[in-house]
């Protein structure tokens, strides 16, 4: 079971940015496997964008009916993971999400 959160950017009384996390989904059943560390190329959805290389430590599968974005994070067993890259499989059945563990 996992929790998915998105950043909620607000400002403090001085106008400085404050980043809080808002829970989007709770108790989502998924499947995660550990990687030995993998560099992934992410050219995004813009075919003219220069590829970025990201480091992934885990691969998470979640149901396809959810909305997931790359700037979000996942919490599993009180461990925090940054979503590096998320895309649905070709049939839209599930999400394949590349994660990196946050220490």
C-alpha cells in the first residue's frame, strides 16, 4: 500500500515560497521492485527537447485509472521516494513509475 503526494507551493507571511505536500491518493495497492540503479533517458513528451538522464532506484506499478505527475512523491512503509518519470503502459492499464529513494 502506498500514499501519493503532490507539492503545494504557498507563501509565508513574508512572501517567501513554502513547499508543503498534499496527499492525492492513500492506501493504493501497487507493486514495487528494487533496481540496482538505472540511468533512464527522459526526453519528455516534447520530441525536440534534449534528453535528461535520471537515476532510478525502484520501479513502481500503480493502477492506470490514477493521475500521476513527475514532480510528485510516493510514501511506502514510511520510506519516501521521488517520482523521476511516470508513464502509462501502451494499453493504459497501469502506470510504470521510476522512483529514487529520498534519504
